[in-house]
C-alpha cells in the first residue's frame, strides 16, 4: 500500500510545507510503507501538479482540478480524500492551518484516531509528537488500519523540489457540497518571506512598547531578508497583526537564525521557536528566560541596540 | 437557537508541567486544573450571543473524571444554563469525544456547537472537525469573528497567511482562536447561582459509544534541553559572532 500526501499549494507552486511532509512520508517508505503519491486538489492547478511531480521521491501525482476544490474548503476536500483513501496505508498532510482544518474530518469519516503534528517517525505505526506545548514528547502507536497523520513541518527537512519524475494523473474532484462558501482572504506581509519558510526571523515582544517601534526592526529585516514575527504579548497588546505571532498558539518556526527582541521568553513563545538553529536574544532584563535558550545573548536597551545593529549590518553587508 | 459548548478540564496553563519519573505520562497529582483556555473563549462567545438575544439556551458538556463537574460549574457561573457530564475514568481520545458529542447533539439538537480549537494538554486540534464530519455539518475552524445570519454564519478564520472569511450553513461547528473575545470572570452571586443549575450525569455506555483507545502511549519524555549559549557585551561583538562563528549572516 502506498502513502498519500495531501499537497498544500497555491495552484501555481507547492508550498514548502508539502516538501517537509514528503520527507516524513519518505521515512515511512523506509519502514516499508510503499510509494509516495501526492494529491493536488485545486482549481486551475496544473502548474502546481507539475511542480509536485518534480519533488524528489514522489511516484505519482493525483490532480483534482475543479472549482469545488478552489479554496480548500474542509467539507469538499475531506470528502475527496475519503474517496481515495482505500488505496493507502498512510494519509499525511502538513500541520499547518491547511492540514489541521480538513484532516481530522478525513480521520473521523474513516473512523480513525488521527495522530497530530508528529515530530519523528519511529516505524510505520509509531510516532513521536509534542504535547503540552512541546514541554513533553509522547511516543504513540496507532492500532488503526489507516494512519492519518499531520506533520510538524519544522522537524523534517524539505524534500528536494527537483529531481523527481512522478506521473500526473487526473482524478474526479467530487461535487461541491455547498455547505460552506469562500468569501475573502486578507493576506498580510507584503514582500517579506512568510514566517514558516523564512531563513531568518526577527521577532519583537512586549518590550517593543508600541507598534511604531517595530519600525526599528524593519531595516534590519530588510538587510537580512528576514520575516518579522512577534510574541503573543506583543500581538495581544495590538502592536502587530495576529498572523505575526510565533508560539504555541501561533506559528511554530525553525529558521536558521531567530532574533528575539524585547521578548522575555514565556513557555508559550519558546514552544514556537526553540527548534531554530541559532537563537539571538536582546533584552534589558538579564534574568529573562529567553537567555536560557539563546545561543547569543545581549543585555541591552533595544532602542539603542537596534539602530546599532542596523549600522553594524550595513557595514558588513555592503 | 440552542448552543452546545464542550469544555475540557486540563492542567492550568500557568503550571509548569513535569514528566513522570517512569515516563508513563505527565504528573497530574496535586496540580492545579482549570478549564482549557480556548474553551473559556467558547463559553464567553455563547454567552455574548445569548446577551445579544440570538441564543436562548447554552448547554455545557464536559467529559472525564468526577471533578469535570467543577469545570462545568465554572461555565455555569460565567452564564451557561445547564450542564452534561459524561463521566469516564478513562482517557478519552478526540475521536471518542467527537462520537460522544455527536450522540449528545442528536439528543439536544443545537444549531451551533462552539469548541476551543485545541486543548492545551494533548494539543490535538481535532475534536471540532471530527464532530462536524460525523454530523455531516459545515465547519469554521480557528475563528476570530462570528457573525450569525439567517440560516448561515460568516466566520473569519486565522490562517497561516492572514485572515480568511467563509460563510457556513447552519447548523454548524465553530472552533475558536484566542482573539475571538476576552472571557469574563464569574461574579460571586453568579457562582452562587450556578450551584443550583442542573448537571446531568451520563456514562459513555448510556450513549452507546465505544470509547476504546486507538493510540497506545508507549512513553512520555522530557524534550531535549537546549544548551544556553554565551553572553556578548556589545552589538558589534554579536554581529561578529553571527558572521564568523555561527556563519548565519
């Protein structure tokens, strides 16, 4: 039996989260779980399907190209996946808001207990997943005939986007059940990389004191090509929009470099960034818990340190 | 309209959890327990709907050990009308909880079920979606705004790329995110009044549901500890380290 990975994509390209999920699927293959098949469900998504077929390790791409699948509405997508499920031992999706939204629906319709947000594959039926905001790791074994799994993308390296030569095969996209309708999407962020895929992230916390002071971070983020993030405290205080939030209740990130500015380091924030490769903390409180996880710590007033940092970077990057 | 609000009793979010020495789970003895924070937001939203006159009755459900009744009482003190306690000494997985909730929905016929998007103990983020699937209902997950209309509701969802608005047919399932509202504290008179509100107790078997677990927890461990690094004394030193030692810029 094969492994079905539900691809997250924007109709033109597959998202990085799909590549991480393919790596988890490849580990399952290594434990004898069979070939990796990608499902690209969307509308006018031929380009995304082609991109999916090139992902290393993918043997086949199923394309469900129909208006009913345009906005990944949970009802339509789940019903499509359930119709395909019979051929697969494992069904995987990234543990992004895309995967979290529809996959439990699939699991319930298959009468399967989903395994959420796995961070490691032990074997074909045993997985490690974080619980209590990552303050404990549980190893769980599934007794269900089909394993329905969401994958914590930050703990699996992305599969190479090139090198594969999967066959592309159209499948019936199913009907629009009409129970829900897409209205609008308001995306924030502009030209900056997305938090979940950025190589560098600079986040501000309550210590920033206001939304305006995030302007001090901007030129630094520009120089480093960084995404900008925030702690829950900064979001709750209204300094920045909620989709900037890094943490247990926001986004889980693992960039090469994470710079925490004026962030004390509450458990809920650490849960979202402690897998970053290099962590830098700048805080005026030397007792701040963030320093316990930081590779490099600087006790300083951020309103002085940020302009200095900008100037230093200008020197070496020019 | 009638609204059903499931609430879970979890280790309080301020408690630093400890893994048991024998690696069978997390220490829960003598640990402060509270209502799952996302569920408090669900209860609050239902109460605001009732205050706005769109909801007539709020039923709160909790599942688990006897003390779950305290969690139900908290919701009753906030303003819910009555409680249902599905008593079980076993750990109930999201699929089992969704099946039990479906049995209750079949009986009570609410037009709306509001749940927290996830519980902060097992972080599964499944129950609402599963319940919607089992009922064949629409769903709106990770919601930061609900506008009830005639036969449908408009919900704004917090998704990774920003905000998404969808319209869902009623009856529906909504799972709530943090920014939907700020839950109230129960006043002392309301806490007293809540003691008189009814709580029905049922067993999973009464509802005809098999709750046998599908997942076996083999072990629970501490996460790997990140080693603390070095302190630098200036921005220049920091940039030097990042460039020449960590080589990330």
